[in-house]
C-alpha cells in the first residue's frame, strides 16, 4: 500500500556555507517526482568527507548555493514512495539507494563504455542537486540503485559512495590476487571498505594509520599488516619490509595528506600503481617525483573517481555475501552537526550514519 506522503520532511541544511558552516535540522518541502523520477523516502544517510568540502567550498568547484542546493550528502538508502507517470520497472515499496552522481547523460562515449562516472553531463548529488541530507528526495529511475534484501539501510547507505568508489579504484588499478596494497588512513570509513574489498579479491592489504583503536578495526576487517605512523620512525621503510622487502604493488590514496608518502610505499616495486582518489583543497598538493623514478620503476599514477552503477551493484553483492562488514555508527538527527564537525576534524573511525 502507498504510504501517506507529508508536505514537509526533515533535512540537514547547511548554514553559513564556507569556513564557518554548520548543519541545522530544518523542515523542508517534499519534492514532486517528474515523469521519469522516483520519490524516495531516505531512512539514513552516510556522512562523507566530500560533504564537508562541499559545505566548506574549498575545492575548485562552484558553491552549492550556486545551484540552489542547501543539503549535502550523496550516500542514502531508503524506499520508493511514489512513481513518476512514465516510470517502469519500479514499484512503491522497492528499496533504493542514492549515489554521488545523481544522473548522467546516457548518450556520451563514457556512458556507452561503462565509464559513466566520467560523464561530462554528470549531476553531482549534494552539490548540483539536493543531496541525501534530506528525508525525501527525487531520483531518476534509470540511475537509482536497487538495494537487495539482506543488506540493511545503514550498511547500504555508505556503500553508495565509499565502497563503490573503492571498488572502482581497485578495478582501475588492475592489481592481482596476492599483490600488496597500501591503504593510508585505513581506519577511516572509505578506506576500511577498500581494505575489506581488497581482501575479498585476494589482495594483501597494509593499513597505515595511527592508534590502537584503528589497528584493532583494520586487522579485524582484513588488513594483513598495520603500520602505526605514531610509532614507526620510517613508515615507508616498514611498509617496504612487509611487502617482501621490495615495496607495495599499489597504494590507494584517499587522504590527500598521504600523497607525499605514496612513492615511498611502493619502494622499488616495478609497475606499481598509485591510485589518486583524494581531492585536496585547491592548490594544496602537487604530486610528482623525479622522472627517472617513473621510468626505471615503470610507476603508474592513475586518477580514479566514484563508482559506476556496476561498482555499486558489485559492492552491495559483497555486503549481501557477508564480505563487507558493518563499519558504521548510527546516530540521530540531533547529532548531525556534531558528527559532521567531528568528521571535519578527523575524529571519526569508520563511518557515521544519520538515521
């Protein structure tokens, strides 16, 4: 049966967009779906560092407000409560997920080749269109992800961004089973998903982070080794020692502060892959090394963006099979701003999900 849809729903609205932003819980109007759209009632949203950058406006991108957007967020899970007139293949009550890209053009070369995450016409959720920091959201039926039974909403939400992004990076890296792969900042919500996926794919994850709490979580969820940068004098040398005395086959950089160390982690490994995922504030980082290092060691530096529809489906399947364990803490809307500010300061281990 169709549920009664209110005129307004809860939302986490950005106030004072910029360095002094905060998230304020407000009631906002429930949107009406267009002919080809779904209206989704979101039960939860994950909190991602990209949300913080959107609200800070410290990337080389237009402001949220330039698009009329007041709510960040791009990893939501919920249920379809209304269909547009032209929608086929969906029904009220179906479980649905909202991803970092709300929609793409579907007619460009990138879309045709399964690389729609690079579509020039992509609409970025929480920046160019209202994000998952609101209870009711419209989403194009053709680009909404289906959440399978057996994956709870609080797990599915973060998969929309963190796990699917890491899945795409691992696929783009072309790393093989048995390869050593380093995850700097492995106690964070994005990276710990990557650690689990790498383990499930047969790779050998090394986490670099600080503190016993993050060590315990990393090792429990699939890391083969943990290097504590607060205790090791030479982190690069320790990683090299662990990785056969040669160096890692790959590094997945999700914390931009780790770009400067990434070449040390691969050591003398020939053909190593440095996967660039983290987007630093504009002008903060230049990534490079002596050309001879690239040439003699055949180093690949590869940029990789968020996941595709297929990556999201694959990551959800890993979760359904029990290979992606829950790494979240669920909090209520009263702790929204507190949680976002803690994320901004790097005080969150795992992922925070707002119910």
